[in-house]
C-alpha cells in the first residue's frame, strides 16, 4: 500500500527531492550554529575574544541564510501540499465518474463525499510530503547524532540507545490505529449522508413537523461516530504520551549525567551546553517521525478507501465498437437488486427497431425506469441478456454505445453555469442546431424572460427555475444530440396541459426528422399520440399493446384510468 500510495504522487517526485535537499540544508545550518555554542562558551570562558567575535559573525551569517531557507521551505511545503490535494481530489473525482452505475446504488453518497472532501486531504498531505519529511527528519537525527558523538560519546550512546526503545513501543500501536481509523471514517461518512438527506428533505421535514425526530436520528449517528473517534483518539493519545515522555525526561536525564561528567572533567561546560541545546533538535525530528509513523497508519486506512476509487472497474473498452444502434432486444431478462429481493422484471422479452416509438407505463416501482437503466447498461440483468444490433450489450464498447444514446431523466440535472453551457454540455453545436432544439423543446418563451437569453446564469441545481422550466431545458440538451436511441423518463410530468401539448407536437416533428428508437416512461396520455407501441407493467407482469389498433389502445387507456 505504501509503494502504491507514493507511486501515485510520482509527478511530484522532483518537488519532493527539492524539499528534502532544502530541508536538510536548512537544518545543517541550524546544527552548525548550535555546535558553535560550544566554542562561544569556551572562548568566552578562556578570554579568547577575537575567536569569540569570529564565531559570532559566522553565526550571524548563518542566521541570515537560515531565515531565507526557512521562508523558502515554508512556501514550498504549503504550495506542494495544496497542489497535491487538488491533484488527488481531481483523480478521485475522475475515478468516481468512471465507476459502473451499479456502484452508486450500492454505496451511500455520503461515503463518496467523505472520500472526495476529507480522506483525500489527509491522504494527500501525508503521501505528498511523506517522503521528504521522512528523509529530512532521518537526516536531522543523523546530523544531530554525529554532532553529539563529537561533543561526548558517553552521552551520545545513552541518547542513541533510547531511540529504538522509543520506536519499539510505537510499533505496538500500529494495528490498533489502522483498524480504528477505518472504523472512524466509515461512521463519519454516515454523518455526511445524513446531513445530505436532511438538507434535501428540509421542506418535508418542516411540513410534517419532524425536526425533533430527525435531530434525534442525527444525534444517534453522530454519537456512533464519536465512539469510534474516541477509540482512535485513545490509541493516538498513548502515542502522544510516549512522545512527551521522551521529549521531557530524556533531556533532564542527559543534563544530570552531563553535570557529573563535567565535574570529573570528561566534558567542557561549552560542550555540555551545546549538547543540551542539541537535544530539542533531536527530540523534534524524533517526534516528527513518530507523528509520521502514527499518521501513516491512519493514512493507510484511508488510502485503501481512496485508491479503490482510482482502480478502474473492469470494463470491456477493448470490446466491439458500434457506429449506430439499429435494434435492441431483451431475451428472458430478469432483474432484482439483491438475492432476497423480489424480481422487478421477470422473464421479460422485447424487440425494438429503428422507427419504433414505445411508451412504458405502470405504477411507481413496477419496473419502468429499471427497464431504461438496463437498456443503457446502468443495471446488469440478473438473468437473461440484452442485445444491441445482435451483439450482447456487455460485449460492446461503452463509449461507442453511449455516443448514440440521448437520455432525459426524471429528475433534471442542471449545474451552476449559463443556459447555453447547460444545453451544449461542453460539445460544439452550430447556432442553427441550438435554435432548432430550443424550438422543439418549446423554451423560446423562457429565454425571452431573461435579458441575457442563452447566457443567463443558472443557479445551483437550477433552483432559480421552475420544475417545468428545468425539465424543458434538459430536454433541449437531449434533443440536440443526433441519437439513434432516444430515452425520456417522465418528460411532461412537470408541465401544464398547454405546454405538454406543444411539447408532444414538437417531439412528433423531431421523430419525423430523425429515424431512431424512441422509448418514453410516462403516466400521461398526451404523449401516447406519438407512440405506436406500449408496455404496461401490472401485477408483476408486462403487457404489450399495439397503439395503431383502436381496441388495444382503448384497453390501455382504461387501465391508465384505473391506475
């Protein structure tokens, strides 16, 4: 895991080496200054003032150099950390978008957000500067130990023996910290999921006066997280206690022995003062290394979650590419979300060819949207198979397939940007194509309301537009694509009768101009006027209707009335 984590930040390797060299150079200057204390004290005690002044001038020069190096180090460290956080967050977000759609059904949104916003920061901070931090602090320990042995080998041996003892104790904390970190992150993701659900449902909560109930549920979730955090905190606190013990009592022990050695003439007062001054510069890197060790245990727990997002799912991108979609067939397709669940589709069969216009109807939860998701490989059949152009959908290159599909989902997706960018979605279209799609989706009157027209700014998730306006805007984005498979999920559910009638008329014109397979999930009658076939899901069964035959059409309409 460590190798995989550090390999991830290979683009920053040169920057890491620079930080290491600059850091080692900085602390070498500090070591020379501290070592000079021995000469300053001894020259002053012996009355050699010319040598004393010379050492003072050297120390002043080194102070200026360390000042400049300290500024450079501070700037580069922070810059590197922030760039690495942005780099890893971008990688994770890209990895998430490549995940199979089923992944998002199985994993809570809060857990995904936790990885992007929190885990990424901790992992990036640890891994990006981990190598230079390790190199710098190991070098600092080495530099200080060399200086200590020069000053007095007896005291240096005592210090050297204490270091492995310190790390031996820390090694005992390894597994506990790693396991506790994983548990704490999982509980924290549930907090984010809960907050997201609460904010999304705030109107429902207030109308039903359930603030206290939701608060109680949230409090239980936060309390569960607190328990896991407390467990992690106990392990980390033991580590902090060991660090404090080493940092506080080792210098006192060394000072007492040093006084005795000075008394018997084994060390000069200047050397003892210099030796004692070096100890904080030894305990600091030891403390940093222990923090690094503890932090990496926590980080490894999080990095396993983060790196899982960067490992692309196995997809058949080397599979067969298609340039068009002329037919789709379902052969004995059954689907359920897990083994204990009821089948949503059961032994379903359907054949669609270019020119077919099929309406999909039925009660909520009967399988309408599930059928669309299987059709576009957002869901994989539990049994049976789906073929496109006679080829199993699982064997077709995903990108080539999606390039021939246009989809309008029931919940419109709009992002914070202009109307134009929401329509084009980053693709290049001519003004003629854009205007034609605008007319077909009947949003000219909407654009006339805004002084900037297509350049009007849409707020987050389109909250400055009504539900019907959002739906029609997303329909423009769908119709502008020259697709072989046009899928609409409740395209008129938020429209009044007049706008629904105009939209259906324009859709009819669009379908006359584009030879495609058209499938629409609906519970409204108006859109049936442009369909020649229909599926009605009822009591777990799929019933098929030919809308060109009046008797079958009348039966379907009566079923819709009953529902």
